[in-house]
């Protein structure tokens, strides 16, 4: 059974940093796309960063240079290092994955294209 569990969210001031973790079990696809999404209440989930099975990392323009996606293959855990946080980064962050190639643009990632999701972790950034 595939299971994702996110952690690491919290409340920080603008300019601060957080590291989100997504512990995965049972996800054994050799070809995959793993993506961090975020969602603000009342809006659709939007792709933030992706990592595919070839190790290619992609970032949405609004986080490029501030966020870093990585994966520890031994654990295995997906991470999202977030720095220079802004109030507009406030959202619930989800990790997702599926047996597929990642879109060239992370912003084109669709919630319906991913079968496996975590429960989400809240990030709040204050001014």
C-alpha cells in the first residue's frame, strides 16, 4: 500500500525558512514524477516543484531560486527546502506522485494526474 506522510510545516516570519518532508512507503515505481503542490483555501492546488525518476528538478517561477526539491533514496523521503519565505507562500503543502513523466512546466501539473497524495502540512508566513 502506497502511503505518503508530510511533516515540517509551521509558522514563520517573512524571510524565514522551513524544510518539508514527505515520508513515502510502498511507492516502488521505476518511472515516476514526484511533485509538491500547495493549496490556499478556495483555490485549486498548484504545482510548486517536481522531481522525476531521471533526477530532473523543475520549479514554478514563483519559487525558483528560493525552494529546493530533493529526495533521499535510502529513507525514502521527498523534501522541500523553502527559504526567503513570503506571506504569499502561506498554504497547505502536499506531496504527490504517480507513474508518469513530469510536465515540462510545474505550473501545468494537474491534481487529477496524481493518484498518490499525502495529507498535507500547513505553512503560514507572517509579515
